[in-house]
């Protein structure tokens, strides 16, 4: 007799199945199929996501009578979709877009809760308008200067004191900006760029800078509301916030201490990379006719 190299248990079960069913074929199973990701299910999920790309997985699974795991696999594996956070951005008006485009073209400056299913972040941005928000929180106002050669001290605006042109000149410009010509830059040529806050664009501030022979970009030559064209806004503040706010702070003094440490520990390669990215951003702004390009 030929040795088939099988167990006794297998032989007994095969004989029993033959006696009961007159066949040794596998019995049909009563449970659901191994996969419910049928073409019809995939098509239905796709149609619902196209109608509302913000639809939550849990709700979609409940509405379609599917498990959350099945819905997730249909979205990720069958449809090739990923969840992207909806982007935020500063508010742009037509006049401001024209101004951004004009300034970027000028040769002297050519240097988890809100997600959308899409194939790429660009598609996600196109399908759902970005959330528009203001830039600075009202609880703590901070000033910082960065350059290829280093950072200034972190300056915290005094609570309850409006930072008008005079206050800005007597604090930030006098104590932080003016000295860097001899300290940070060691008498090398440098150009001061600031945003278009009222205290910055005030005539007295512009005159203050000119009187001290500080080379700077005048407010009429630089578009307002353009954080995506300012290294501090598009990179440095985000990095400092991630480091300083990785855990909750019991009070503002704790937050200030954490911000000072984060600024002191910052990698200068990150700062220089942000500055080096500036020319590319100007070109991207031009390509998008002064509109959002991120």
C-alpha cells in the first residue's frame, strides 16, 4: 500500500464526509464571502465620495452597512484615495492678487479633523476651498527677525500696550534691528524686510529706517497679507510653534520660556533653507497670477 503521508484525522474526516454527503468535496460555507469589496460596492463608495469628499469613514460605513475596515480598504486600495487636511490660507482679494503678481515680477525682488479624500494634496485643494483665517492670535504677540547669519532675540509685545509706530521704533527697531548691522551682519550689506502691519508701514517708521541708512523694502513695494512670501510666516513660525507648543502651557510665561528656548535651539540649516526657497515662491506666485500657490 502506498504511503500518502497524511494524518489519521484527515482520513477519518474524509470518510465521515463521504458517508454523510456521498462526496469528498469541500462543503459550502454559510458565512459571508471573504471580501465584500465587490465592483458594485466600490462604485457606490466612489459615487458617495465624489458627491461629498468630506464624508467621514464611520458615517459612510454605517450608511452602507459595511465595516469601517472595508470602507477604508475601498478608499485606500481600490480607489487610491488618501485623507488630506484642508489647507488654510490668508485671504486674498483681486486687488491684492494683482499687487502680489506685480511685486513678484519686479526684478529687484526676484531673489486631522478637516480632511478631504483625493489622489493628491493638489486635487484636495482644488475640490474644496481652503479655510481662510487671520495670522496672529490675540493672546500673545511675538516679534522675531531671522537671516542667513542668525536670529534676533525673541521680543514679546507688552500685553495691553498697542504696538503703534512710536512703540515699534523705540523697542523693536532700536533694540533689535539697528544693532544687527554690527553684530549679526558684521558690517556686511543686508536688506530689512517686514510685513505691512500699520506700525511697519507708517511714514515715521519708513523715515526712521531711512535716516539710519538701513536698506529696507518700502511698504509700497511689498504686498500686504502675503505670509506665503515671508520666510518667517511660511516656515519659521510653524517650526517654533511645533517645538514650543508640543505640550500645554499653564500660563503665558511658560509659553514665552518655551518659545525662547525653541528659537535658541533652531537649526540654522532650516532657516537658510526657508530663505533659499524664497525665489521659488516668487516664481510660483507669478505663475498663479498672484493667487494662492500652495
